[in-house]
């Protein structure tokens, strides 16, 4: 079953975060077990609030990714660019598909 993690956070340093994420994406290109889909959302009512949506093939894949030391280092770098704490929410995907 596909699994999605949503990370909510606030930052005034989005461009720096995006640079860190781009570098991590280049390092991890083709590496199995990472996210299969990602989306970055901006809160229209709070210009410093964002949510990152990360899809994985399964909960187990997501947990293996979380346990990877590189993921921990990335989380620390991103956390240093945040205002306050990040909030992690975990979801099993029950249904998905494009609407036409």
C-alpha cells in the first residue's frame, strides 16, 4: 500500500531550503527506497507556512528512508532553516487517481 508523509513547517528561508533539497535530490537520483513523488505546498493565508507531501511505495520504504543517516542529516539541515518545529503526519493511501 502506498504511503504519504506530510511535513508542515514555517520558514522565511524557502530558497535556501529548495537549494538543499535540490542538492539532495541530485545525490539520491536513482537510489531505491526514497520518495516516488513529492509536492511542495504554500499556505495562501500564511506566507511563511508550507507543507511538503512525500509519497513512498510503502510505509516500510518510508521508514527505511527515515532510518538512512543521509535523511537524518538532511532533516537537520532543513530544520535549521525552519521557524519552530516541523509537524509530521503519516497517511496510508486508500485511493488515488487523476480526475478528468
